[in-house]
C-alpha cells in the first residue's frame, strides 16, 4: 500500500464535505504529473492525507482512501466547466482521476508550519518551498510522523 497527500481548498471541497458525501471523484486536476500519479501509481486501498490548501492554517485535515481508480474526469467533457478540455474525448480521455472515500477527520488540522519544523519531514514534498503539486507521494515514515502529530493534537 502506498501513501499520498492530495490538496483541496476547503471552501471548494473540504474534509467535511467528503465526510458528508462518503465518496467523491477527485476531479479537476490539470497537471500531468499529478494526473500520472492518479492514473499510473494509485491503487484501491491506498491511504491519502486530505490537505486543506489556501486555508487558515493550511495543513492536513484528515485521511481518505482510494476507492476506485481509472476514472475519466467528467469535468473534461463539460463545456461549461473551467476544466473542460476540447481535445479530450470519451473514447480517449486525457484526464484520469480517482474516487476517494472518507476515513477520518483529525481533531485539529496539522498545520503546514508544524510539518515544516518537525524532524523527519524535511524531505516531504508538501514542505518544500514552491511545491504546488496537488497530488504527492508520501513515504511510510512521513505518514507515521504526520499521524503521530495528529494524534498528539
């Protein structure tokens, strides 16, 4: 099983929304590297940190699980969506995503500033300056450290 971190603005879709909905397609990702992680590397059962970006404070809000892979992002076919891609077709979709399911919400968000100052997380993608990728791998060690931080809050 692999571990991941996926970012969303909580005013667009947050951990509380996922808890309410149970499962959701993680659509609207328009970065090839992030798409490739979802398309090629994620597997059903992988655990994912739900990261609230552009929040006060930004940070890890909870955990979700990959529920289904190989999902054609429906927004690419909707001409009214800001994620519409006229070069993508249902027969050959360009944007593949995953469906996630709710696992848990942390008692408190583990803030980015805490992640940045915690030993063992120096190489974590989320703490790297200029790192804006919305889908990132997380090592087993990083996963354990962040879960411990959340449990201690």
